[in-house]
C-alpha cells in the first residue's frame, strides 16, 4: 500500500464546493491524495475537527511606514499572528520612493520580509502619483511577481481621475489586476476642514467626514473608468451598502468587478468612536466603521455573494501612536489589527449564525482570494496544491484580548468578543507552523510567491 509522508486522518474536509469525510495525504510540500484509509509515515488524527485550506489574506500592511509611524506588526510577528489564526498566505504592499524604480522598491520590500516571514507571501505594487511617470515599468513589476496593483483614490497617494485612467490602462496592458481604495478625497478633505474649523476634533467626526454615499460614488466612478478601458477591478474594504450596490450592479451587467469587506466592518459599529479619551481613537481606520444597519447589510451582502472576499486591511498602531491624534481626529494613524481573528471570526459569526455555509466561509477566506490574486497553488484542498491546511476545532471557545492573540499592538478592537471555533493546527507546505499553541518554525520559513497571473477563472 502506498505510504505518504503525512496523512491527516478522519477529518471533515471543507472546500469551497463540498464537505466530505476524508483523509488528506501529503508528500513533501504538496497535497498528494484525498480519500479513505490513506496511510502515512506520520499521521495526525483530525476526528471531530474540520480540515480546511489555509486562509489567504490579500490585504495586509506589515511594518508599513505612515507619516512618523510604522504599523506595529512586522513581517515576523504579523505572519506568526496570521498563522495562529489559520492564515497561510498574505499579500502585502510595495510603495516606491520617488527616486526608486518599481523593481528596486519590490526588491527592498522582499529583503525586509524574506528573513522574517513564517508563512508564504506576495506583494501588490502600489502606483502612486509619482509612479505615473514610471508606468513603462509596470511590465517589470508584473514580471517580478507583482501581478496586482494598488491604486488609491484617497490620501497622499491619491490618483486623480486622469491618473487613474492612465494607471488602469497600464495594468490592463500587462494582464494585471487593479486593487483599489475607493473614497472621494476632495469631499473628505473639505468636510474635515469644516469640522475642524467648528472645533469638532473628536473621533466621533471621523466617520461623519467620510460619508457612505461618497464611498459608493467613488466606487461607481472607478467602475465606470475601468469599464471605459476594459480592465477588471477589485474594490478593497467595502464598508457600506452604497458600495455594495455599485459592485452588484456592475456584476449584473457582466463586468469583472469584485469586492471585499473586513472584520472591523462586520463586528464593530461607529459607536466605538464615542468611547472616552484615547479609546475612541483606537478604531480609526478608513473607510470608517459605520452604523449597525450598515453592519447588518454587509453580512447580508456577504451571505448573498454580493461581496466575494473577506480580508483584514491589518494595519495596527500602538495606543501611544493613536493618542497623538486626540486633539485632531484627522491626524490619527489609521488602521486596526484583525490578521489573527479573521478566519475563526467569520466561522463563528457567519457559519455559527447560519448566514454562511461552511463552503462559503472557505470560499470567501481562502479560495476566492487565492484565485483573484493568482496564487495558483493556494486556497484549495486538491491534488497538486500546496499542503497549506488548517485543522480547525469547531467547538473551541476563545475570548479575544491582547493576551489570547499574538498581535503586538497591545490592544484589540474585539476585546471581550468570544468566538466558537479556532484553529488547532496550521500547516504551510506540509510543515506544521502552529501546533500545540506554539509557533513551530523560524522566521524565513515562509516564501515569496512569484505570481505569474492574476484573476484566475473561478
Ligand atoms: Zn489597506
């Protein structure tokens, strides 16, 4: 009888299309067989547990410089926290300095990440306004494995509509996928200036400076420009119904448009900004967290499939860093930590409530994101795929806090939230990365994934 290197026995295997009782056999770094009564030199008993693909988070910012700060999780602590939560691949970002080429910037980012990562990763190439002069380098970035390109409609990296048109065209010409932060920056900066002039400086005014209606407007404008130049587009961190409706309408019209949302929009409400003192600054992120009605509508959109993917936009800062904006909400460094809780949280709240089937959970957190960004061997349990797997205990209860999580911000916006279901073991390419509650590999075990495509057929 054929003996495999490792067999995960007796688990309930969940993929984006089916749930079956089966053993999963691994040879080397790859899934070799799925079936009954498989034998391994090593065996892991997963009876009573779920076996899922490793989760894929295509939107994280590790050690990202923003102003005077740098997001707190680095490529080691961030990928370790991800692994504890069942995430086995991430996509981070490259931002070139004005004097750098896109290739130089990608190489520098890899030099930072490669020795630290404990799971596999790849990089989106950001096209900033300064990079509009470098669009001839887009084919180089694509050839270096950055097949997806981040475009901002907000912040200092904001592209005006004409620049957006140029960037979308350049990405189309290489067969890449644009991934976009869609908000209306002119309206936002005007509302911020008005609020500050009236002495409205508290975080309460953060969501009220970034109206849902104008997030939808920006998304619709982006979708129209993308249609004009005939390029697919993925919309990051959807926070409201207005944006969901723009995406759903485009998809009904056959446009290759996808959207994602994140745990902060599915678990929190804007009441969090009214917490006293520095507590109210902590959940500042953009787009902002919105009302309970918006949260409920996002869960419905996820359930219906009007949003296809759940990511995190993980970008935490410490309490001290957040506190620097206590007197002016517009200067608070934006972002929250979610990299560890995403996969179990969507199981607990989504599958636990019946809003999502187990296959929808796996599709939105693993399979669909891997296909979208061109991680060809990730996100699915199938022969020939990388043996990135999670053994998931559907009954384990975990109350989220800085003590139970491995993120380093020192706080979590989900403090006190109890989840039912948590990963027991996480494997990356056949190697146990987290097991027995411990990290089992050193920084550098993870690898850069050199992508050659984007937007693989679903
Ligand atoms: Zn982001």
